[in-house]
C-alpha cells in the first residue's frame, strides 16, 4: 500500500510538471498573439508559470477539505524556494543581486509574508482575507508592469525576451488553435495530477502515521516546487544566476497572495496551531534572513548558500522529528 501511495504521488507530480509546462506554453502563445511585449509576458504569465503545480494542488486540497495540505504546500514551498533553491544555486555560483530585487520585490515579499502571519493569526484564511491577498497581487503586478514600461533597461528587456522565447513552442508566430489546445491539455493534466498527488499524499500520511500538515510541508511542497528547481538550474547553466532570485521571489509572492488567496476564497481555510506557531514563523524567519544576505555586497556568496541550506536542513529535521 505504501508503494501504491508513493506511486500516486510520483504520477501526480509528473502530470503536474508536464501539465504546468503545457499550460505555460499555451498561455505565452496566447499572450504573444494578443501582442503583449515580452517584458509584460515575462512579468505576468511567466512569473506565475512555475507556481502552477502549487496552485493546482492547493486549490484541489481546499476543495477536498484538506486544508493542512493546502496551507502546508504554500508555506513549505516558500521555505524550500528560498532556503534550498537559492542556497543550492549560490553554492555552485555566487548570485549577483540586480534590478528591482532589493528596492522593490524583496521588501514587498517581506511585508506580504508578515501579512500572511497576521491573516492566519485567527486560525483561518477566510474569504475577506482572500480578497485582500488577491487584490494586493493584482495591484502589485499592475504597478510592476507600469514600472518596467518606464524603467526597463536594454539588458533586462533582452533577458525577458529570451526567457519568453525559450518557453514558446517555436520562434514563429503561434496559432490560436495550438495555443488553445496546449492550455486545454495543460488544465486537464493539472487536474489529474493534483487529484493523484493529493490522494497519494493523504494515503501516505495515513500509512506512515504522519499528519497531512507534515506531508504538505515536505513531500507535496518539495514536489510541486520542481519547476522552480528546473528554472533555476537552467538559469545557472546559462550563467544567469541572478534570474534565480527573481524567480523565487516572484514565485513566493504568487504562492501567498494568489494560491492562498484563491484557495481561501473557494472555501475558508482553517490554519492549525502547529502551522501558525511554527511553520509560518520559519517561513518569515527564512524570508527575513535574506535581508542581510542580499544587502551585504549585493550578492549571495557560497558561504551564505551553505547557511541557507543548513537552515533548511535544521527545519526539515525538526519537522520530521515532530511527526
């Protein structure tokens, strides 16, 4: 039975990754046909793209009244993204901090992470909280788009163009039918993948004697963060380590504001005390740890990468021991 549950989770994660990629390519194709610039597509469609698997799993878990998996997936993903992905990238290549990361994106992430704790303080993410979170994401994205239109440098525009081109199915102008088909296939695969992942995770939790909270914070959150791992690895391979930080910050913002927001809007999400009093503070602490790291020398060094990885190791050890 354990093998079956693990198989369900693995199958679900594979479907989520493939479905997320198909949906992203289709959405980029449609955005291109609507004559949006690569910079705008990069900041909207592509920025949200790597968080599509998290969205599918958390929304389905919320609909199935599996709030611990839904909330744990968001909190666990945010901790994993910063501590593991940025830490690992920095070990292989020191990461320069460029663009609006220090002045705008990181401060907003820190404030939003603190807001997440405030919203969950009463033990629930209700529909009013969700409307607030979603509204902040829409307003911030609109501001970022207007800012980029005015201030984007030639190098940043070229990087965004390259990123969008990489995701496009080909360099020719896409067709509506092929983009629409990719979106449809992506949605179907995501639905099946989310169902398989959640079912397998719940069964695995029962068989291993773990709570749904711990499964959501570990296996589910790490698995749904695979697109961020791949995106950061590709950036590292191309010598664009700086892109990995922007990807992670954008993903974490989307996780809290949109995934938690949409999940809580569908059905109010109870937040159990263990998540509120421990995991949420770990998420805030790891996020705030980035402050001295990115502000010292405007780069993330190899040593700082080891520190981030060490923090994740400590968190994971304490979490599993509490099972």
